[in-house]
C-alpha cells in the first residue's frame, strides 16, 4: 500500500468556526479514504491530508468474460493474448472469445495500450542507462 501525505501550512491562527469546518471536511473526506489532521491550531500549524493511492482502485463493475474453456486462447497468458488480439481479425476475436463487435474492438484497444506502455517503459529504461 502506498500512502501519500500532503501538508498545507496555515498562515494564521484558527478560530472555533474554522476548526469546526475542518472537522466537517475531515469527516466528509474520511468517507473517501482520505484522513485529515490538524497538527496545531496555532500559527505555523499545518493541515495534513493522508490518503492511500490504492484505495480508489476498487474492483467495481462487471468482470470480463472468460474465454471458452475449449478455446486455444484460454491457455494463453496476458502477453500472448495481447499479441493474438493485435494480429487477429475482429471476426476471429468475436468468435474465439464469444463477445460482441464493440467488445472485440475494446479488447484490442486495451491490448494495444498495454503493449505501447511496455514499449515506452523499455525505451525510457534504455535512455536512462
């Protein structure tokens, strides 16, 4: 889990209404997985926001349909599947994965994005060394 903390310095002393507003903000942000603390209500204090970057990555939404068990695609790992998606026709993808046309194009675009991301990462590593 990767936690990130952001500290916002306060320039002036806070009164009771400001502190109450901060408590309300803290309560609302806590529901989103962001904790807010006030280090000191005195001048020079800071408002600290701490959140987990992985907290927003929920497994929401419909899960991807698995390829049919008798299909050759079923035994492929992600890299092989991405390569197959890019070289196969849309009709073949639709048939093998038992999905619709729009989903076939979406899967192909996802595969292209993963491969392009990998190529960019490799190029960055080559330039760094």
